[in-house]
């Protein structure tokens, strides 16, 4: 038996927004990752932002469904120390609080951000000591059902 554990993917708001819209290719991709045992992490603030933007029951159902997947972890914001780290990320990387939380998770874990728009992470990445790694989804319909 192998001890290999895949590197977690950090889902950004571009992915969450597609899930909230019910985009079938993105849903299939994330379900495929989950079925294959691919760990995924999503910021609680990214979920909040997605729900604030969508403001409908379908989006809420999508976010609840995502959060209950076996290999998805919702990363909370815990305590004053994490709040301080988040504030530092906002100031250092010039991101809004939601994206800064996603970046902070990726930065702390050295895990890649799964996104539909890798360019949006290039500027903030250059401002961080370790940088950020991204994996850009070009077209989820072409990717099939995950790894």
C-alpha cells in the first residue's frame, strides 16, 4: 500500500463562482477530484463572497454540497493570530480580504491555487517571499472528471 497523498488544491473564487452557477464541467471536475481522493481546501471567506454575489438557493446548495464532499476541507479563520496573518497578507499582497485568505492558505501550505484565471495571482505572487503556485483550468469540459 502506498503512502502517497496528493498535494491539496486550494480552490479560489473563480472556481466557486462556476460551481455556484451550476456550470456542469466545473461540477464534474470537482466531483471527479473528490472521487479520486484529491484533497481540496476552500476558504470560508471565499464561500461567503460567492454566496454574497450569487444570492440564491442554488448557489447556497452548491456551496453546502462542496463543503460536505469527503476530500474538501473548509478553512476557517481562527483567532487573533490568523486575523493578524490575514491582515498582513492584505497589506503585503494588495488583495481584498477574501482573496487574501485564499492566498494565505496557499502560502502557508505551499499548495497550488486552482483557478480559472492564473493571471490574477501573478502580481500578488511576486510580492510574497515564497510566491504562489497556480493551476489554471482552461476548459473543464475538456478535462473530463478529474485526475
